[in-house]
C-alpha cells in the first residue's frame, strides 16, 4: 500500500524539470507521506512526473518505486497489491529486476497492452509512463484503492487522496472511475464489467461449497506478504469468518494470527471479539476508549476519511483507533468489508419484496462501495501506514454471489440475515458467534451513542438554524453539519458535485 502522484503535461516536450514543472509534484507527494512511511521517491519520464511514497509489503528490500523496465524507457508507480503476480510473472518474458508485484503490472501492460489490466487480480491504482510521452493510468474494478484526477490547461494530475492536490487545483478534482484506464492517446476506457451470471446453483449444498471454497481461497491469497499481518475483529459474522480461515491457515504454517478489536468499555463488539479470539487461539489486542477520546479524534477522522456522512464517521472512529493500535504490531490487516452487500446483510433490504429489485440493489451497492465503506477503510488505515485487504470483494466471490438464487439471500425463519453464508461455514465458529445478529460497527463498538451525544457540543441549536456550507448539500442534522464544516475547512475549494457517491450528492 502506498501513495502515488502523477503529473502529465501534454504541452511540454519530453524531458524537462524534475519537480512537475513548478514544484507541484513534491508538494503533492509530501501530503501523502502517511500512506508510505518507508520510502519516498520521484522521477520525470517523458512528459510525466511520477511520485511514490511506499509502505513496504512485498519485496521489502528491492521494491522501491518508481520501477523501470530493463531498458529504462518505461516506469511504473503503483498503490495496492496484485495477488496473482506470481502466476502472471511466469507468463511474461521479463527480465525482472525485483520480486515486487508492482513490477509485474509494468511488464504485463508492456507485453499485452492496456487490455492486460483486466487480468490483474487485486486492488490497485497505478500509472505507467514512457520516455516517448505516453501515459497509462488505471484503477481496479471496484475502486478498492483510491484515485483522483484533475485536468486543466493541458495538464492532467492524479493522486491517491483529495488532500494531496494544491488548493488552486481542488476545484477541478474528480474521482477517477473504478473499472477504467486512461491513456494520453485514447482517453478513458472501461476494462471490465460486473455482469450477472445467468445460471444459479441447483442446491443449497452446491452454494455452500462454492461460498466456502471461494472465500477460503480469497483469504489465503490475501495473506501474501513479507511482513506481519493481522485481522480486524469486531466479533460479527464477517470478520469472524475471515479470522477463522486465517487461523486455520496460520496453524498449517505455524504462525499465530494477530487480531484487533476496539470499542468503549463493556461494548458488545469487544465481548464478542474476545470470545472469537479465545476460540480460535488468536493473539488478541484491544483498544478501549471513552467519550473524551472520541471527541478529540473526530476532526482528525473526518479529515483523514475525506467524507462527512454521519454513519460513515461513526463507524470510522473505532476503525481509526483500531488502525492506530494495529499499526504498532502489523503492516497488513484483513477486514470483513463487502459481505453485507453480496449476501444481503443490511436491515433495509428486508423491505424488498421484488426479487429483481433486490438483485439490482445488491449489484448497485457493491459497485458503490468505493465511495462509502471502502473509502473509510482505506483512509483510516492508511492514516497510520497500515494496509487493509478485503477478501469478500474478490471477483470470484462476487460471481458466486450472483449465482445464488435471490430467495436464498432473504432472512431465515428466525430473521437471520446472511443465512446462506452462515450455513456454508457451519462448524467453523461457535454457534453463538456464527448466528449473532448483525450490528453496525459504530453501534457494536458503542461509538454511535457517543457521537450522537456530541452533536449538541459541535453545533448549537441557534447555529443549526442558519445551517449550510457553500458547495455542499444541505445538512440533514446538526451532526452532519459539524462534519461538513470540518470537511470544507480541510479541503477548501473541493466541489462535492464533482465527486461521486451518496455522501456528496445526498
């Protein structure tokens, strides 16, 4: 996991100043240092300035970026992980100069063209520049990794976070769309589609096997690292399943899995996480916090997350404090993000009585995660130089989800959400954990109650009467207004209407 900055100037000749033309590049890169505390470097390649801050995960000693091909004519900067890099490496001519998965991206695009991007399995945002002036930039199909861009006066700027852009550029910033690449010759091109699968499983047993085998494979693939890894453990179904799979894999390799939980004293998440950790034999760590700590950290969380939607902020606070704890022990964590969108885990989905409408809502919710839970997940972890991986959002698991008859995703007789997922992992967890009813992370950690009570301190009743932040939609509560003001102060000049997602357009 890293941070990238790219400045492409179509008006200049190849070669040129090594600072992005006006020192813009180094300024932008410095604002991303939290994403890559291990090293920082940059290079001018043709008409493009490439900058990179590195969190060393794979090939710790030899994987610093930008990375070039053997001829030195093409260079890559990449944020993310390519889980099938060894498989791709065996099919590419090379020669390779590092063991980095990011170098595989460079060789794949060089050998097979931009169409090769669809063969990458992982989470990524990258740019490849050549000495002849060309540039290819891309973002993974679900937008697990962030990428923003701005275009004006013949220049195109890219960065991993909104706050990286100079204030004079923020009015031009847009989100780079997931599932697309951009070249200086062709413009935007979509490289993949999230098509539904027509055939469905004929029996629940077949679905159970597919769910179990695919998730186990996805978790194991995401345990790829040359550094210590762990798991965020709320004690809910999704993170507990990830922890259970990791524990079995760790037992095979003689490694004890480290787990991390956060909440206020006595919260249900902390109790459940302890129960899971004890059952699985994990090395468990906790962050217990109080209302004063929540109030102190709220502005930092909003600035880090680059969003202001209240439910996201409430869940981001425990995640932020959790990441701070985990970063003291590991460099990589796995999380349970995405399971609710694939297996219909949210309460509001109970209101759908039309199968086609429910199916469409689930597809849309997966494709919209890059502006919601995935944005929160990336920012609060990378604020502490910690990489988060999301095994439920593997493309194979999404395909399995499409093949499950929609009726099997409805609540069970006792009202249990995600029943088909629970059934698939019968015996992997204690029954009281496997069948524990879902709580939102902010609720289970005890943070939602605390943040709701802080609204009156953040925005007074008289202040609320004249609510409104220029450039942002009307706030729906005093709490949201407080977060909007923090957002606007941190990202002065950013236009919300240029950013995709519910938090910007609601």
